[in-house]
C-alpha cells in the first residue's frame, strides 16, 4: 500500500472545509505543493487558524504576516465552504 500511496501522492490534494484537519506546512493543500520549511515560532499549525469562522473568510492580515505575496494570493483564491464542512482529500488531475 505504501508504494501505491507514493505513486499517487502528487495527484492528491486537501480540499479546505473547516481547516481543522490540514497542517499548514506538512500537508498538500495548495496547487504549488507543500509549503514546507520551518514555521516561525508563533505561526499556527492548522489551516483553520487562518480562517475567521464567524465571517467564513480568510484572515488576510495573519496570512500576510506568515507568507509571501504569491502564497497569500493562492490561499485567498481558495473558496471557503461553510464552517461545518470537513476537509477532504481529493484527486487532482494534472
């Protein structure tokens, strides 16, 4: 199974729901791939921490503190579903 997983890993991507299952720097949730690298000491660990749940919008100011302009633009282009929707792994065609 692990060999199969590795062969398809480039085609799977997290689809953002409430963000509670997606690790910002470890999971593939952006088209450009895994963000990776060391996180600043005060950076949140989960995508949910960059979402303002009451408004169901991205926290733009927090994103700008954490990432470069290109990454922020990609993140805010991801449409948010309702806060009650769970994250899910999807197959991405290339």
